[in-house]
C-alpha cells in the first residue's frame, strides 16, 4: 500500500487504551507485508505498538540486514508517531536500549546525544541539508525521551496534512540512503582507537573526514529541497530564456518568474555552499581558460547512480558557479568544454593561432604555451572561416584564413625541406592556376624563386651555401635521404638541391654507387640496387679498333682546344671498348720516353688527357691530324701524325710502333 495511506491509517486507528487489540496494532504488525514494495529485500521492516503492553508511541522501523542493526543497537530508520498521534516523524535513529541500561536514563541520553552528534559530523551538512537534528514525541516516557536523544536526523509530518506519496517515498529513500552511508563509513573506518567516555559509541568523530560530496548526493538533496517548478525556471533561465518568455509560457508575471528564479538560485547556492570538496576543486580549475567536463564532473560522479542525471545536474551547478559553455569562433558551443572567462579564452586561442601556418603538433605546443589544454577540439573552435585560422584539409595543417594557399605552400616547402617546382607546390596545396599561384608567392616575402631553375624556396633558406659540391653528391644524398625513386622524381629532387639540368642528373647513373631495382627505380648500390653496365655505344668514325680488340686507333684533329692543353672529350665508345663501364674509372697507357696518356670514364663523360705536348713534339699545327694508337695488351701507346699532303719532315711517330696501324676506314663489326 501507499506509505501515505499506511501512516494515515495507523494515526487514525491506533489507540493505546484499546491495548493490543486496536485496529492500529493489527496494521502495524502487517507493516512487513504492506510496505515491502517500498524498500529493498535487504531491509527488514518491523511495525510495533508495544510488546504485551501498548506503547505510547507506535513505530515502524527499517533495519538493514547487512549491517545487523536491530531496535536495540546500531543505526536504523524509523517512523515514530508522537504520543498525541498528531505527527509522525521519519528519523535516522540508533538503538537506545544498551546505553540506557548501562548508564541509566539521564547519562544514557547524554551518551545517545553524543553518538548522534558524532554521526551527524560524519555525514556532513550537505547530506543533512534541510533535515532536523531532533524530534519531539510530546511524551514523558523514558523510552520516548531516549528516542528523542538518539535522533540523528528527522523530518516531521503532520498526519492531517501528509505530503504527497512521491514525497514520502523520496524521503524514505533518502533516509535509508543516509543510514547506509553512515553504516558503511563506520565499517570502513579504522578501529581500535581508544575512545574516551562520553564520545562515540564506536569511534571518535573524525572532523577531517568529509562526507562524500558527489554530484549524485547533491542531486538527491536538491531534488528534495527544490521544487520542480523552481528547478525548471532556473534551467530555462540558464539555457538563455528571458524572464518574459518564461512568464508568457506560464501565464504569470515577469516579476513572479524573477522571484522564483531568485529563490531557486539561493537554494542552489546553499547546496553548493555545503559542497566544499566540489566548489574548491572547481574554483581551482576556474583559472584555466578551458576545462573539460571530464575534469570538472567525472571525479565527482557517484558510481552507484546513473551518470546522465548527475552530469546534467553538474552542468547546472557549473553554470551557477560562474562557468559557461566554451564557445568557438563561430559562437557555437564546443560540447564537453567549459570556461570561466570566454574572452580570455578567445584571446589565448588567438595568440596560439598567430603562429600559423603550423602542423598539428606545433599547434598543440603553442596552445600549451598560451595556457590552453592541447587536447581541445580545435576544429570546432576554429570552424570554417569564422576565426583567424582554418584547417586546410589538403595539406592537413593550420593556415591563416587570409592567404591560406600561400600558408599551405609554407607547410609543403617545410615538409619537403628543399626547393620545389612551382607546379608541384600548386598541386600540393590545391591551387587551380600555377601561374596565378606563383604570382602570389612572388609577392610574399616568405618565398623566393631560384634562378635559373625557377624552383621555389623559403626566403630564409640559405641555399647559396649548398652543402653539396657536385651533382653526384646531391644525387647520392637524395637517394640516401628519400629512398628509391623513378628517374623523373630523382632528377627533380636532385635539381632541387643542386640546381643542374636533368640530363646532368641522369649521367650520375653511370656512377658505380648508383643502380636500379628490378622495377626500374633508382637507388644506391649499397642498398642492393644493381649498377647497370653501359650498353655499347655506336662507334664514331674517328675510332678504329682491330678485330681482336688488341689495338685501338683514335684520330683527333689539332684544334684550339687541343692546343690549350686541357683534357679532351672523347666518345663514350672509347671508354666502353676499354672496359671502363662504370664511373669513375680510368686506364693509363705509357708512351715510352714521352709520358703517359690517361683515358678516363667520368660521371659526366669520357676524356683523354692532354695531347698538347705530343702535338708540339711532332710539330703539328692547327689543321693537322693526330693518330693515337693504344695497345691494350702491352698498355703502351704511340702518337703519330696522320695528315695527308702536309709534307712534314722529321719524326712522325712517338712511342711504340711495332704493330702497324689499322686502316681508319675499316669496319670492325
Ligand atoms: Zn700536318
């Protein structure tokens, strides 16, 4: 049955003058069955109108089987009817028998009062909010005085005006909860301390031990204390509704709504004032510009209660405490985040944004430097084009809203770490027109274009002091740094580091350190790529080889270049046929009595060492022709005149001429 009907029925039908036969006695004895629906199965219900003789004050008690409490000892919840049966008081009470017997009525009551005070200390003001610490049974009976003394917390109801059933149910649940908390805290508390007389019946009160001020507990208090109507008005106000809007919807005056709100605010403030753990934690966090709900609310959730209601309640309390929902630059809320100072947050976020363009990881650092949590949902804070910066999903970095493409180019160049072709940057940042984009870069002092390659670099890159001294060095470095590449990638990357033509880069393929993978990509031989031998080049007419390849004859006209005395370029056929298939390689041929001739296979081509002194020795002049004869078996060479109709006198051959020179017109294949 309803609590309300039960209590009313006992109040109306109990009559101690009728002794144990009164209807009220019967109803009390049925309490375990009639009220079972209101409590859990671990609670034992006892209704009593006295044992053998009708009591002055009938009662219905609730005893937690887990704690082993009984009417004689321990803590329990009880409805006690006053002797005049005008009121019934719900209370958290204690077994009164033991102290009374041990100490006598008066000292026993002192002991009970001390015990009750100790329990109240433990529970704390918040848990006891709105409850009385005493009750009056309007009776002179010793037992009744002991009940009064043992009262820890109480709520008195006038039987003629009992509150609604939901209120009674809620109140009973609250008291059972208080009882459970108190019993648990006693069971978990350290035992064995030597308690002085007259203090606590189980242990000394620990004033430092705060009642668990979880959001769940506060919510339970608030639900009891604050009417649904006030609660609703407050929530509507906090979510932005005006007094007029709320008043209109309810058909009352604005002034009335203002009063309701003021009253509700006072009540919430009182609840918050009792929750020092919570408010201290929040006040400490208020200095931060942005705080997550996980930080603000999660530590204060009561694990035994549903989190949703507690979170919602916590959000309400945060609003009361001066926090507001964090707003991004588009003025929309950032879910899950709060601030106590919206404008300070914006200022700090703008400070961090100043460092754009930047990578995600850099932004986190700048945010922390600016005093903001790194894990804020930045894309919600800087959405679209509402703030100073925007997330560029093409380069995946933060860029300024103005000049976003140029900022993106900065990211692209920084990541590459070396100059880039204009078309490549335009592609990387998603620019539609390479020409227009390069025009923008040209006007931005952060960038400069290199000549003659036309590659773009960051202005502060000091590429004049290139660390490379040759194309090959840059070519090897690119492969070492960036791994296997296609010929085109490789040529671009090398040219970006060391501005030379793509053809010059391709010549590096001749170097023995550089090879190819089976898929054609170029890589370092030391990593397993295979160096490709030269393919046989076409034989130029000025080089003649004997069929057995023992002798090679090279014809060379005497010209300015030869007479200047530097090394001379020769056909790659010569080095190929000499077996110089990789660069760098060389072979030396002695011209007995006159010196040496060196044939070299270099990265950039094949050369023969200076022929000037031989020309001079032979008296050759501009327009004459030299023949150089190489003996591949003996490693010796001879140099002779091969002019026709010049009528040279004197020596016409230097060196070994044992073998006859082959005919220059012969075909060797
Ligand atoms: Zn000549």
